[in-house]
C-alpha cells in the first residue's frame, strides 16, 4: 500500500464506510474540521522515516484538542 492509499483509507474512505462522507473525510465547507498537523509531509519523506513523523496538533470540530507546543495553537 502506498502512503497516498493509506491516507485515503483513514480519511475519505473511512467516512464513506460509515456513511458520513457528507460531514467527514475531507476538508470542505460544511464539514467538521477534524485534522492533525504533522512534523513532516508523509507523502514526501522516505518510507523509513514515516515512523519518525510527530503529531504537532490535533484539531477536532475546529477546536484544538492537543498541541505539542502552545505557540502552535
């Protein structure tokens, strides 16, 4: 599985699987603002560096639920 396929599996495909694609799975007007901010782009780093990517922030419903650095949120 490629990184792009994996990301899709956990986003739009997962929302589709639970019949929630109208409110989840992608960043679009009218959908929940659920997202993570990562330390690196998983689509551009070397495969062996994927496990080194850190979660910097988690946003759920447009609200910061986790911030690794308070200056970020």
